[in-house]
């Protein structure tokens, strides 16, 4: 009862204000103007009380006889027709009401251009109400194409919906070409990746990405041969085509072609135009696997400089440490490994295992053949590093290389005393002896 009284009061107070609003344009004919005012008042009253069938009668008259009345006439009209359609159980009648709703959207667009939200709503309503109606797919695809003219304004509901209606159109009407499918997939992917980059609802958008990739494979047999034979030649002809490079990059991930040359070429093209930490890291890892260590180091350094996330920066810093280690720059490798561990505890184990491994493998390089204790002190340092890594097997391996008690005694040294480890290692450790067998 309170709601009823409130709505009646609101409608009563609103009528004089709306009637005197200079933006409301009644017909020039006095009789039509009076009738328009009456129908206008009735429509507002019926809309306020959700009497959509009655409201639609008044609104239809106004659309025909007072089409320039005001923008809200069209908004109320498409809302009323949709509400009636939602409640209608007869499918033939329901379709008529939905057709009226879409017609009103078009009429509004002629006199009061649709807002970005309305453009998106039209597209989504084609999907919501007509996704099983093959006769409506062409109209739906045009509506989605318009919505995607402004990628930043696309509503989340339309990301998967656009790809799904495309898939349905292909299955039922066979009217979608490979290029059309690829273009639309690329547009949707670009919007999704932009939203992932902003860091909000990442798992949801990652799921969207998986869904649209799967939908594409329904239309096109996306495999490595397809990419190499159909798309890669286009990139070779136009190596500055960023959109094509992005498409090859994305499809290569879907088709599991990331070890291919065309994938790497696409990554490099995109990275050159739009450098990111992720792309620099991909290039760095490829260079590392092909033993191009200076190039790997360069790209890992770039990736680190571009990365904001500490965990990801730690992973890339550890990759840089490995690149330095493989190139023989052990001091730099150790420094980067330590940095990685400081950035994120989750990489500490791998970082110190790398350091310990470098120590263990440096015995031949560092031994002076003067003192067994001095030479084998390198294994003390390795033991310390393995301990930080929590690697008990590594600790045992290093311990097996410790000097004997006799060797310690002969040099008048004491177990547990500090000792400086020389060579490039240059750390202080503790004198220990190997286990007695």
C-alpha cells in the first residue's frame, strides 16, 4: 500500500513538470496536442505501475502522432515492449513484441541517436532473444559489429555473446568466411586482453578468452599448418601489420604452436610496437633455449624493467640469473638469483639451488692444488646455499666433498671455525668435515 501511495504521489508531482518542460514537443495541431498530453500522462502513469500493456497502447499512439515528443518516449516504449515480451508465453506473440522493441530502438536512433549503452543493449538483446533464430543472425551480427566500433564501451555480456552468435550463424547459415571469423575473434580478444591488463576480474576474462578461442575452432580448423600457410605469409609481406601479428600470436597459443618460428616473429613484431614485460619475457626465454645468451639477457632485463608485479618480476629475474649462469657470468648470476629470492619467497628454493649448483660445478675452475681444505671450501659454500634452498639431498652431496678430519687436523684448523672461500665465490663459510664412512 505504501508503495502504491508513493508511486501515485510521484506520478502526480511529475506530470505538471513534464508537461511544462520546454524539451517536450507536442504536435502543432491543437487537438492532437491535447490528446498527446492525455496519452503522455496515461503512459507515465501506466509505466510507473508496471502496466506495460496499457502503457504500450498510449506509447504506440504517441510514436505515430507525436514522434518528436521527447527522448523518453522511445526509452519507455522499448522498455514496455520488452517487459510484455518477457511475460508472454505464446512464442508468435512474443516475437511480435520483440520485433516492436527492436523497431523502437531504430526509430529512436533516427531522432535521438542511441547511446553507447543502448547500442550494446540492442546487440545483447539479439543474442538473448534470438540466439536460436537463424533468420535473425544477420541483424544480430550487424548490431554486434556496431557495438564493437567502440571497444572501450563494449559491455562484458557482449564479449562471449558476439563470438557465440557468430558460431551459430556459421553452423546454421554457413555464411561466415574464415577472414570474417578471424577479424571478429581478433576484435573480441583485443577487448578481453585490454581488460585483463587492467587487472580486474582476471580469472573471468581468462575464461572468456578460452570460450571464444574454442568457438573459433568450431568455425575454422585452427592448427599450426593453417597459421603458417594462411596467415604467416601475410605477415612476411607486411611485417608492420600489428593486428595480424597479434592474431598469429593468439592463435598460435590456442593451437599450441608457441615453439614455431612464425610465433616468435609475431611476438617480436608486436613487442616492437607495443613493448610489454610478458612479450619481452617470451622472447628472452626463446633466446635462452637457442643459446643466444646476450640476447636473452637483454630481453630479460627489459622485461624486468617493464614489470610491476613482484612475483612475476621475481620469476623473470631468476630467468636472467640462469642466462648469466649459462653465459659464464657467475657473479652476476648469483646476484640476480639473490634478488629474485628477495622479491618473492616462492622462488627462493630454485634461486639458491642455482647458486649451489654453480658453486659445486666450480671446483675444477677454482682449485689451487695447495690445500685440500682451501680447495674444498667451495663445497662449504655450496652446502650453505643448498641449506637455504631446503635441499637436503643437495646438502648431502656437498657434504660428501668436504675435507676429512685428518686434513683439517694437519693444517691446524678447527671444525666450526670461519673460512674465506676464494675464487669468484668470495664468501665466508664454516669449516666442516665429511661423514666417516
